[in-house]
C-alpha cells in the first residue's frame, strides 16, 4: 500500500522516466550520467515509496507495467517542470553558464566541433560543454527526457514541443573513386543517381534518409549492395576501395576525401542539400540564451548562413 506521506525525489522520478523511455538500464544510466546501481536504487526506492511496481525487469527485457504507464506522463511533466525551473534560474544571469549538454548527429559532429569547442571557450567561458554524438531519433528522445539541453541536427525535426533555429545550409557532393567517369563534373542532375552503386549509411542515420528521399524525388533506383557502415568515414573509404559511390555533405568533403584515391562531382544549381539547425525544448525558458548559442555556431560552422 502506498504511503500517503511519501514524497519522491527528482532523482527517483528521472530514473523512472529514463528507464521507461529507453527500456534499458545501462542506456538510461548513461543518459543520466549515473551508475547503473545508482539508477536501480533510485527506481527501487520510488517503487517502494509508492507501493507499486513501475518497471518489470528480466534478464532479457524491460517493460513498463500498467501502473507505470498510468504514472509516466505525470513523472515526465514534473521532471520537465524542474528542468524549466532550473533553466529559468540560470537564465536570470547575463550569459549561459555551467554544464551545457549538446547533442550532435554523426554527420555534423566531426566537422563542427573542431571550431565550435574553441569558440565556446573564448566566447562563453562560463559554459562547460558536454557533448553527445548520436542519431537524430535518440537525440530527440534525450531532449524530451531533459538529458540534453540542445541538439544540432538536420531540419525539420518534426518533433512537437521543440524550437528549431536554422544554422547553415550545405550541398550534397558525390564522392567517387579516382578516375571515375563522373569525377570533376559540376553539372550533374540528381537523376544521375539512377542505377549507380550508391553506398549508404546504416539504418537510423538521417543522411541515409535524405539520400533515399532525393533518389525517390527523381525516380532514381540506385544499385543496392550488402555493404553496411555506421560512419561516413567508413562509407567514403569503401568508395576509395572501389565498392561504389556516395553522397557527402559539403562540410565533410575536405576531411573525408583527404585519404584514399577519391575525387568529387557536383550537382548543377540548385543542388540538393540539407539545412542544419539548433533544436531545444520550447518549455526550456532559455530562448534568448540558446539564440546566442545559435549565432555562435553559425559564426564557426561550415556552409552558407541559413536564411
């Protein structure tokens, strides 16, 4: 039976929300930056205090119980409100300060961070950046759960409750092996992708989805293969090894083509591409501060300034 005088702590509620969101204790603990034992203890204390089982545990899976499902929405609201309270308090000052949890997609992080991190040290010395590189869906989950403050990813995110600030746009460039018939051209039409051996990132990467969307828009049917890769570097090196061709965002071209026998080809204007933006929770209460952060990212990021 529930103890009516029991008052759950924020740590306990965050533990519940994280485990319910990720359905994995190790992942939830990592997202909250606590040990797995600390997370388990917090969840157990919450269940004991409430007198109900919230999470069903087994060696193979984690499930939310009916009671947990009934209470999860309220737990999220409380955790979000606490985040908003702290964020508003932090916003009373003139600048961003303290820990800033920044998520970036893998096709942005290696090409933006080398300029962004030094700029943060110079322009926002009171900020302590904490960087998380992950796929779009998981970054948005972390934003919703309050374990990230902002995320840099491809727009539109189509995520409710989020604010998006465009940062820069960039074109897609075709990377081919040295000597390929397309090498050096700058007049390609998107339908050139039809029947090319096009190498893609693995499932879950937004660049894969953007490439496939481009192919569908021009009714192109690239030749699919069995090559699978989770990083752009691996895909490009497969191109160098003669396994196919690939599309790379402009910001990655210089870094990724520096090694191996590789050349590029470009689309005629208007070239297909993507917009990268800064995303944060509308409820965060830090719009002005994150707007300043967005301006800093714009000032150092590759590509043309977003309109």
